[in-house]
C-alpha cells in the first residue's frame, strides 16, 4: 500500500528533522500500533540515537488505496507511548 505524506506532515518532518524513511519503517515495522479513531492509528517505533533510546510516534489514517501520514514526532518518553 502506498504511503502518502500530507503537507502538514512534510512540514513537521522538516521542522523536527525526521526522515521519511524512518516514518515508513515505523509504519511497516512498528513496535506497537494503537487504534485512535475508526480509521486513524498511531504507530510507535523505538530507536537509538547517540546511546539514548527514543520513540518515533507516527499518526496516520488508512484510506482506500493508501496510508496517509498526518504527523510524526520523536520523544524520549517511551513508557508514555508504548
């Protein structure tokens, strides 16, 4: 299924220094997925950066023929999101 990034998501990735590759990995191979609304989900993927563990949280919706990424952010509050 195609992964599409909204304008808002693309802007947030640039502001937050998040690569689209990492977001795609989080969606394709998440550590955990949470349903938020009927068609909206939150994928969480842990990763290490400079010896510290972080989580990449990606919010997306499943449309007819694609996954539409709404936003994503990086956090050190692993327990809060997993």
